[in-house]
């Protein structure tokens, strides 16, 4: 009802497998796997932050700017705590909370 009031088109999705673009889609399996990946992502936050901090500290000690550190972390696929792209400000906050 809230979606309808907001003008959002909603399509009912039943837990039965359906064909989407010629491929089978199992909503139960899909969302079960998504929840598992989400739990793993949340559980690995401390590890991601520690890895990012170590890499950023090394680059900062080498004299790099926050902007160049952000570019290097992104290029090297070092993930942030949230998974968002690195910015100079997010690097500064990581190094100097």
C-alpha cells in the first residue's frame, strides 16, 4: 500500500522459480545466498578496515597525499568498510579518526 501511495509500481514475486530473460530465477535461493553474503560482508568489516589502514598508513608514510592514497586504494581494490569508493576525505578519516 505504501508503494502504491508513493507511485511505485510493484510486481508480486512468488517463491516459485521463474524465467527471466530465458534463465531460471529461484527467489528463495537468490535471497538466501544474498543474506549469507551480507552476513559475511558484515563479519569481515574489521579485517577490511585493518587492511585498508595498513595500506593507507604505508602510502601516507611514503609522502602521498590523501587524494593519491584514495586513488591507489581504489586501483588496488582495497575495500573500504562500507564498500564505497575511496575519497581523500575517507582516507583522512581512516588515518586520523
